[in-house]
C-alpha cells in the first residue's frame, strides 16, 4: 500500500453516483478487485476522517495506464466536497487497501451479484475474471433506475445479465435474491461473488451455503482509518475450528470474506439497543462503558 | 539563533524519548498496519491498544460516528488479551527500537493485577499506561476514575508489580482532577497521561436511534483539544515535577506546542494518526522548527514559557 498525492483526471456524474478518475500509477499497478482506496478530506477539520471507496477500475496497460477510478454516492459531508472536486485538483490517497477477491483456479462459471454501490468493485472483478478465461454472468440490482450501475457496460462484460430494481423502474421488479437462483441455474454457476448491503449479502450467502456453491462477499462497513488501526469496521467471523467467533476488521482482514464463515445472526442483528450487551469481561449492570 | 544546540529528546520518568511525540493508545496498531505508510522508528514512543487479562471482542457495531471536528467511538477495548500481546505483538513492536508503553485495563482490581503480572519484567516494554475509564465491577460499574481511593488502589497495585515507569491515564471531566492526579502519584504512578476520550453520544435522527452499538462512546479529535489543554495546564500548575503526557485532538505541530506550553512533557497523537499516518513525524519536525525559531534548545524549555498574569504585552502593541 502506498500514500500518494494523486491528480484528478476527471470527475463525472454516473446516474445518482459520482465517478472520479485519478492518476495514481503506484496504486493502480497493484490494485486488485475488491480492494479500496482511502481519500483524505480537506484540512479545515470540520470532518476529519478519510473516506473509503472500493476500486471500480484500475488500468495497468493501454492509454489509461496508471489511472484508477472510484465511484461514490455524493451525499453527506465529505462526499459532497469530493463531488465538487475538479480535474487537476490533487487528493491525498492511500491504497490499495484490504484483501481482494480470489480467483477460482479451474475454469469456472462465475455469477457476480451486486446491489447499488456494491456494483462498483464487481465491474473490475468481471474484467479480471474474463481475462482469466472465466465465464461471467451478472445480477445487477438497485433501488431504482438512477442507482443502477452502468447497465450497458455490465451487458458488455457478461454472458448473461439480469437487472432488477426494487421499484421496477428498470429490468425486473423485486430484489436481487428473487432472481439469483434462476440466474445461477441458467448459467451453470460454479462460483458466486457478491457485493452490496448487509441484508442482501445475507440472502445470497444463505443461498450459496444451501446450494453448496463456493462464494465470496465484499462488505460495506463504515471505516474510520481504513488501515487497521482503529478496530471500528469489524465483522463477526466464525473461527475455522468452529470454537467461536472473532470480530475481524473489514479493512485489513476483509472487505472480502467467505460468507460461510460470517456470523450472520450476530452481524445482522446488531441493532443498537437502549441497554447494549456489554463486552465480555465487563460487569452486566453498569452506568458507564469503556469507549 | 545560532549556537543553541537543539535536541528533541525528552526524559519521561526515566524513559528516554528521541522525540516528544508518541502514538496514543488504540491508534497505532501492532506494528504491522502502518508498514509502508509511516516509519514507526521515527515515533518518540508508542502506547499499545488497551490490553485486558482476558481477550475481549468489544462492542457490536457501529463503532464510529463522525461529528463536528471529531469522532465518537465505542470499540469496547477489543483486544486479544495480554498474553497474546506478549507472544505476538510485543516482539514486533520492540524491534522498532522505540519505547513501547503497554496500556493496561481491567474491570476489577484483580483484572489489573493479572494483566500487570503478565507484563512484569517483559523486555521490550518501556512503561505502562493505566486505563482508568472502564467500569469497575466492584463499584457498581462506575468508572474507576470516579473514586480517587479506587484509582489509587489500582495504580498502587500496578506500580508495585511493574519494573518500568507507570503512567495513570486520567479523564478531563472530573471536578477533582488535581486531587485525583495527586492521588495517583502518591499511590506510585511515575507520571500521568491527560486526557482520555470524553464521554459522548451521537444520535441518528433519521432512524431515531443511537449511532453507536455501544450507545455512549468517547469523543476524540480536534473537538476535545481545548479541554485537554486545560486539564494538562491545571495538573501541571499543581504538580510541576510530575511528567505529564498531553493527548487530545493533536493534529499539527502548533497543537502540540499548545500542550507543551501548558505544561506537558510529551504529547500523544491518536485520531490524527488514523487520518494522516505521518502526522507524528510531521509534528515532531514542526516542534523542532518552532524551538529553533524561538531559540530554545529542547521541548522541555517550553514548559515554563507561557506568559501568565502580569506579563501580558501592552495594549495596542503591534503584533510584530
């Protein structure tokens, strides 16, 4: 991983999203699908944390060699500022960060499932899989048409594609999981990759486990540092020997995980409560907690 | 000012720091994370994540909420336990050659004693920092810092066990901060770390719920810096002989100099490290430049330099 001052080559709207392409050969040369970059915010200290974006595209060869593209939802503090950034402006970028998707060794039929922003890393993955002679099929989901990620590009990258929106404004009407079983069967899927919000990943994971399809999922957790220092972006993962679980950092041990080992019941039930369950080793009844 | 031989080194209760800028507890990783981004050898020292006797998984998420000029975090002391630290992380951290201070936590006096016993005599450990903001199960779950006698018990036990200097980490927002500081020193602490994260909460108004899994967490970052400076100042005025490490929202050299002028012997950088991995190095360089510009030889020279009552520049004097 490197930290660089990277020049913005261009910034453009992509439906409801914003796309920024950077000149960052030090990062682009090493980037693999599933990894992310960390971008510093302005120095005025109004909001201080870096923002983290999965890598949508990294070009090592050709006319775009050394460039890196990431896509984001231009909502909220930080993202709004970034969406205003213009070409030739410089950003403080760290990357590539995190564990990438692994590729299957034997020739395989891969189904790539994504929802909303999650599609960002899936396109990069599709290219790399195709370059390795794998068959790529896609399920591309979103809440509505404007949040659908480059559907034309997706068609170009995949053998078959199913588009599905929650409001039916584009493609089929429903959720990603309504169409995954059919898509997997039609494509003779042997491996599933998924990226998107927690509930969607869970349904895909359950399908994969039930059908015994090897899978990898990329999580979208809120990160503070992105480099493994702060332990704020953890995901509960069951140990290999089944003896319990550990909270693993999605920035360093993830963001790509084996869904069969994610402790979904715990992870998806983490609604905050008025009286939270205390960490182990601390008394049950307390008036203050370790921060 | 030619002729002044300048050095950034600091003697902190017998720990020799090459630079007065340390990495604060919970913010510098285990020596692996920053590889390639920052050179740990250029830190004045490093305070580890708070270690407990038994491993802890910490709070469920979300664990961070960004607020104005700061972050509210509730991690819940996730750590692999003090034994795992000694076996895995300490050797790696010790190889950097910088002083490593282990932060020790617990939920009971026994917990602190067990953790400190395992760390006792560990080579590669330069000091201990005692985390006192956690709930005390022998005192209705109130934080250890809520009773001076309780803090003194913990500090006393840890200091008696420890073969290296012990620093008590105190929060800012207790009314009897100076008596608490004095109590810790009397109990055996060699120095103090001021301040800990400030208790804080952020609420998601759209979804009508707390933004943290822990509900209430701790605020850190530039938002708490003035609070921390005041705490350092109050304690340093009362106990000028006691080595104090100032921590809270330091992101630039100027921030660090504020603490040094207020009476800190050294400073710790926490949240800023998550944003800018080379912040400690940049801050140390900035302090050196400041000292040079003021014609001072070492960071310790700043301790007595702040002008207080009676020495204000005359009104209307130009700012040149």
